[in-house]
């Protein structure tokens, strides 16, 4: 990779990390929505720099959808209970996990493989389609079933809410 | 300065740890759900990085496929978690931590 692409990758990675930290610590509402937007832009950009255009488009869709769903929750009137020492332990565990993963990345015996990105193109939908619908069709069906179940659950909940809040004529 | 697999894995480790931090920092279970897509984005970045820098000749795009699965499962978990939250009138219960359990035992 040339220098410009590398700088772009690290800038987008910093954007994604800032967005992730914002999702973790900022209050609900607009700050959290903006953090999700930063995360989506940064993550999708890093995928695109790594020649994974299809994954980038999907990540943009998924992370923006998650942001729209999760940014306003819980409502502001629902106060979060104050955290105790366990919150600090959780934060330390996250730091320990990062140290562990970073050590594994640095010291792991990683090999350099070959990747012919020119064979697929940046938006490699055909290669993804042949893998998702051909070799791993069962896994694709399982992921589709999970999404269908989630959508049915969400739809049933919305229908119940709509029935409860409907005004009598 | 060049992007290598180690650099990509560093960034992905940071994203996964940030997702875990989000889940640990928020005491409300619904708010803690926001850590799932962040951690999934990190895991997907690791998969894409492996596909880009360390893939085999046999299935060069398999890592990208794994990233797609991780992202789809994260979206499904988020939608399921939101669908399973208590109704608006019901009081939202805090996460069941050992401290909360001990407080409940003391009250009893």
C-alpha cells in the first residue's frame, strides 16, 4: 500500500475508534447518534481501503441501522443506576482484553498470504455471492433466519405498542 | 508507514475492547447492547484484514464472508434485544450484578 492509502486507513481507523468510545461513554440522544455515525463512516472506510467494498456497504447499512435503533435508548427519563466498583472492574477487563489482543497481534506467527484483489475488484459482489449462496449457503440461511426472527419479534412488539396506544373512536 | 496485518489487528483489537467497555460501562442492559455492533465491527475488521493480508490461494475472500456473517448476526442481536425489552410502563431493571444481588439479600 502506498503512503496516502496508509494515512487514509489510519485516519479512518482513528475515526472509528473515536466513534466507538463515544458509543461507550456518551449519553443517549444526539451525542450517541453522532458517535454511531462516526463509527459507521470509519469502519466502512477501513473496509473499503482494504479492498472489501461489499463488506463496507453492508457495514455502513448495519451500523447506521444500529445507531438509529440504539441511539435514543434508554429514554432520558430512565436514569441509569450509578455504577460501583464492578463498573471499574469491567473497564479494567476491557483494557486487559485490548492488551491481550494487541500482544497476540504483535507476537503471533502471522504469515503473509497472497490476495489478488484485481481478480475480484473493490466491490467484489460476485465473489461474495458465490461464497454466500454457494459454498456456505447453510450459514447464510441461518443468518437470514436470525434476521427474520428478529424482524418478526420487532414487528410483533411494534404492533402491540400500536394497539395499546390507539385512541378509541 | 504502511498498513500491515499487525496494524489492522491492532485497530480491530481496539474496537473489540471498546465494545466490551461499552457493555461494561453501561449499567442498563439496553444501553449495554450498544457494545455489540462496536465489537462486531472490530471482529469484522480483523476478518477483512486477514483476507487482505494473509489469505490463502484457495479461498481468498473467505475472511470477507466471515465479516458479513459477524455484522449480520450483530444486527440480529440488536433487533432481538430491542424487541425483548420491557414495555414502556414497566420499570426498567438494572443489570443483575453481584452488588445488586447482595443489596437485595440485605433488604430481605
